[in-house]
């Protein structure tokens, strides 16, 4: 039981992610979480504004069910299958964040500096979450997939477009962390 | 009842990503600074396992539960949409620390402020849909 309560190593998590992808293909579907964002737009009536959202969202109910399961899985893992553990982050990483003024690094999944209600109620904090979320939503649809659709499913099927998208993911991430973070948090 | 299997897949997905800390903002930050192997190990071993599973699937012509061959539709050819869209996604991923799976999983861990990120992502998808015909692909 202790093995389950402790954080899981990469060599357990990675192959399990591949099995999740494989299972969905076995069910006749494709692993792609970002498609749900489009489905939500359609449910909200976006089909009247743009043809892109004019599709039968009920065909995506299976994927919305995966989302519901993911929320439940997050709850189970966090509240039932974990003991309070500090994350085993690289001390260099922790030091770099403390220079940006981050405290209690790695003591929770998300930094209070961005996700606590105090942070959310500040203009800077709210802007970070809204801009970050907007870029994820816009970028993933423009690129036709996200980490699950491109990095795992696409690369597993040796698709060149997915490789280009993943290179883009890293290009964007490196620009954000190395060029923009010093401006945002410095 | 036909949806119960998808619920189960989602539950396992959520558990794996929380227990491996892949839903953590800190892990994403650490990954983009190349200061840990952890995230590369997860993505790398997922892709290697996935490649092997798909090679075996093609070789032995496995069928899905609907009776057709197990396969993944090819992504459309293109360059601009993948590199530009991918880069925009990466900027948002590193800033918010959440991609489109983890943002739901994090709701389950009790971080309700992540709902702001989800709503903003839905808005971003909406704006893409409206501008789609004007963007280079």
C-alpha cells in the first residue's frame, strides 16, 4: 500500500498513459482531451456564430465522460491515495523560484502565488490564469491537439504533424520560462 | 451503461497524472528548465510503449470493440498551424502549468481556481473557431 500512497515513478506513469491511449483506440475512439473545449463551445451555442462549432456534440459524450472520470480520479488520487509529501523537485529549481518570491515550493501541486484566492483576486494573478488558459485553448485547437492528442497519440503513431506540434509546445514553453518569466516574476 | 468504461478510463487517467505529479505546475516549470528527468521519463516511456503497442496492433491487425481495425486517423498535413499553434499552446502551458487534461483533474484535487483557466481555455478555443478561416494553416 505504501507504494501506492507515495508519488509514482515515471516508468509506471508513462506506460500507463500509453495503455490509456491504447484502451481508447480499442473502444473505437482517440485519446484527445482538448476536443472537449470545442464541445463545450458547441453546447453553449457557438454553432450559431461559427461553422467550426456546428457539429453534433452528442457524438462527443464519451469524451465528456472521460473528463468526468478525470475529475473523480483527481479526487481519489489526492484525497484517498496520497499521504502529505513534499515534491522531490531539483533544489536548483526550488532556488530559482524562491528568487521570484515563490514560497513553500513543492508543498502542494500548484503554487499559492498563482492559484490561491488571494492571488486570483489580484489583477496580476487573475491575468496570468486568464492569459495562460486562453493561450492553451487557442493554441491547442490551432495545432489540432494537445499533450494527449499530439505528444502521446500522434507520436505513438509516428505522425510528422504531431512531431512539429510537440516541437512547438517546447518552443513556447522555453520562451515562457526563460524569456518571459524574468519579466513577469522578476 | 455504455459510458461506464469511459468513466473508468478517465478515473485511471486522473489518478495516474496526480500520483506522478504531472498535473503539477512545478513539474512543468522544472521540465522546461531541464532540471529533472521526471517529465521526460513519463512522456518518453509513454511514447515508446505507445509505439510498440501500435506496431503490434498493426502487425496482428487487432480489432476494436466495434469490429473495425484499431487505428488512429492521420493528422492533416501542414506546418504553420502546428508550429504556431503549438508554440502558443506551449506559452500557455508553461504559464498556467496546466494542459487540457490536468485542468479537469486539478478540479478534483480541490483547486477550484483552476476553473478560471478552464473558462479561459474555452474562450480561447471559441476565438480560434471564429477566426479559423482567416488564419494560415
